[in-house]
C-alpha cells in the first residue's frame, strides 16, 4: 500500500471516530439536559449564592424592592445546593402593583424568582438593569438579553429566544423562601 492510501485511510478513520464522538456527546448532552431540566423540587430551600450571607437561607423580610438576590436551590435537609450549574435563581422584590397577572401564580406577593441562566447561551442573569430598556429588568450582561420580572420574565430585548423559567415561591413558618414547585419551563439555553 502506498503512502497516499495509508494517509487517506488514516484520515477517514479519524473523521469517522470524530463524528461518532460528536454524535455521542450531543446525545448525552440532550439526555443530561432533560434529566436536569428542573433542579428544583417542591419544598427546596433558597440560599444565598454569594455575598456576606452566602449559604444562608433567603428570608422574605430581607428582600428590598428592586434589588436582585442571587440564590441557589438547596435540599432542605442538608442545605446543600442541588445542582450548582443549573440551580441558580434570581429573586426580585417588585414595587407594589408591578406583578402582572402572568407572574401571579408563581409569585409570593411582590416577590418573583426565575432561573438565573439566560435562555440564549446559559450565561448568568443575576442583575437588575439601571439604564434604558434594562432599567428595573433582569439583564444578561454577556449578550444583552433583557427580561421583565413583573411579566413572567418576558423577553424585552436581546438574543434570548424565550423567557426565563419561573420558580414558584412560598415561605415556610420562619419566613424563609422555598420552592412551591419545580421550575415552570426549561432551565437555560
């Protein structure tokens, strides 16, 4: 066999192996995404994901109007986050009367919670904008998607193809925020 045929065979084998690996990885990725579609379970505790209160439960009384809190969904027994990659939550207390009918089934009074993963490419959406169309809305600082927290995280701008998944809320006897149910939609991109 000459060198050209050997190189051609080697190239074809590598191409076939690469194609099989890519196909397998995408299949595993889709299955994993489906399995982890909602890292929250009813009764899960919401804990601060960063800052001075990191790891502590988020209490309703601690929330301030217009200030986003970045939290994680945690097992109530162990207080450990369920899924660090997909369990991020952005919690926002809105001004009185700003929660629209579309958000009320999942809200706790004027408090709403959504997946902190942008539906565009899964970047963190844990901030409230202060300028222009972003003012008062949840923003993805990576690619500029803007979501309306008062209207069930409706997309107001940017490349995000759909709204953020909502996390239905309730509080326990001590005023801590807990998940009333799983996320209402697909988490992330």
